[in-house]
C-alpha cells in the first residue's frame, strides 16, 4: 500500500483533510486538490491510480474533470459511487 497514491478532490478542505488523515494511517500516500481544475493539473503532472472526487465544486465540477482525466487513458473498469 505504501506505493499507492490517492488524489482527494473536494472544495471542502475539512473533508480532504479527514480522508487524508485516515488513509495515511492505513499506509496510503495522499495529495489533495480543491476543485476539478486542480485535479486535472495534478493528473497531468503525475497521474494517480486512485482519485476520490466530489461532484459539485467551483471552477470545474467533478464530472467535467473526470471526462478530461479519463480521456487519454484506457481503463478496463471504471466505477462511480
């Protein structure tokens, strides 16, 4: 798990801070972004194997960001909750 990086995306900093704290305790490496634009930039700089993203955010919502993020990559399984 130590090699597994997760990008947490939410405009509510308390949410990403809490999730990051819990995931780091379990051995994951976490980075955060405050909106879809920041998430897209983070993925362009260094792709993450796991992204946990809110849907309603300022600047760019999670759905729009997801469309940009997954476009250049072929996934065999994509699951949304």
